[in-house]
């Protein structure tokens, strides 16, 4: 619908009808509001259902439409502080230029008096965005307020934070925009227009096929659920491997490889380490003498485990998940090598205990790291 209406809006008459309808919404026309509410409810119901599959829950759904009335208060604040200027055509703008020569400005109000959302033609700050930021900060007293949108809106948020600062809100310095790039070349069986649900269904279907044809696959209680979790891991790792704002070329074959730097490999490693613990009865490991872990492969795993907190800190500082992804992939490769060269079975009890403890530590860090990325670790594959 969104694609179709944007094409239709190229027609001036349709564009005028859309503006008229928008004005009706802002003027609280009963019929217009009733329609809007229905569409909004349908949307949130669908968001909730799809996000549940991703393991994501939102405490609040408060879009810019919530702040229509408060946006009028923001306009008055801008006016009172002498920040609001009017163009010859009557649009409301805020001068952001250093020399106050209007070489850089943001439009906050249309000439017809209605509020705005970002457009490509101008750096436009919606009054509702300003109202939302102020309201959320008042309500939640955030240490940091993080906006996550695609990179085309970077200018919008830079200007938003700047206007908030001009309005006297020092906490604007604690606002951040985390931008992400585009996924290119992704297709599903349903065609070129990509819907998240189609992608989730497709990855689950492909994963089921891969699991069915793999010789190493054991009898699994719920293959569909396992395929969903492993498939989701594949998507997340493919998405988070590079810088968030980088565009990347999507490949189903690459994402679903069971070997190499993929989410499938992380899940496979976790399931394998879990199986090793089960084989030895999930026994409580106490009085372990780790001094007997002298082999290079054991030391490599130990040294890598020691870096975990440093990697978490780095990701928390620049809000880039790629550090965690890279760390977990390396951990999985090291654990896979150690699994082959450091047998538990057949070793002396003291050495077996120490090795088992090492593999358990690797599995726990792997599981926790995956959970941080929104991945549910599987115990069977």
C-alpha cells in the first residue's frame, strides 16, 4: 500500500487529497481518526506477532502520532525562545547555522500549519519528534536515548538533537542515533518485495531441508522450532557481522552454511558442547585443577575466554554488535579444534574434569553471547 500510494502521489490531485486527509487527522475529524485507529491497531497486532518470532518484546508502542497535541506546545516553546522563524511562504523554520545566516535550517511546520515528518527535499524536524524526545526523557529519565533507524535519516537526527540543545535541554548530548544500512539482493519465493515474515518462513523452510539432508542430524523433538532458532541465528549473524551502517549483499547459501563464519556454525558448536556435557552426566565440577590444561589448544580457548568482558565493553561503547559476533565465531572455531584434540573420554579423571570444565565455560560464554545478539541457543541439531 505504501509503495502504491507513493506512486499515486506523483499525481497532484492525489497529493492534495492526501494533504487534506492529513489535515483532517490533525483537526481530530472523527471519521478520519476512526480509520487511522483501525489501521494502527491492525499494525501493532501484526508487529507484536512478528516480533515475538524474533524474541523481541516492546514495553511501549508510542509513535509520532501520539504527540500531535504536544507538538503545538513545542512550537510555542520554540517561539518563546526566539528560535522559530517564518519564511515568506509561512513555513516555520529553526536556524541551525553558526553565523545565523540561514545557511543551514530545519523546517518544523508547514505553511498550512500542520506538523511535519522528515522528507527528502529538506532537513525537516517534526515537532512531534521534539515533543516525543522531551516527553520520553521526562517520563523515563534516560541515561541514554538511542534512536535506531536506517542511515538515510542521519541528518534528521543530528538536527533534532541540535534543536533540543538550542531549546536548553542539556540531555540532548545523551541522545544517539544508531544507523543501519541496506540489505541488497535478498529475494524470497514470493518475489522482489521483501516482507520480514516471508524471510523468516523461508529461512525456517531452508533450514528444515538442510537438517533433513544432513547425515549428522540426530532425532530432534521439535524440528520446526529448532529450524526456526537456527535459521534466525543465521540471519542475525549475517546481519551483524559488519558495521551496522554498511550495506551488504545477502546470500542464502552463505548464511546457511554449517561450516564457516555463520550463525548455523555457532548453533552447531553450542549443541555439540551441550551434548558433551550430557554424555558425562552433567556432573557438578568442583575442585578442578586447571593447571593441568597445558596443551596449546586448551590455552588458546582459555586466553580467548578472558577477552569476553573486554569485547562486551567495546560493543557497549560504540553500539556495534560486530565485536561480539567476531568474538563468538573465533570462540566456536577454537572450541571445535579443542573438541577434536582434547578428548574427555579416556583421559585421567583429573584431566577429564579440567577439560570438561573448559568446554563448559566455552559453552556458557557462547550461549550468553548469542542471547545478547537475540539468538536462542539450541541443544540439539
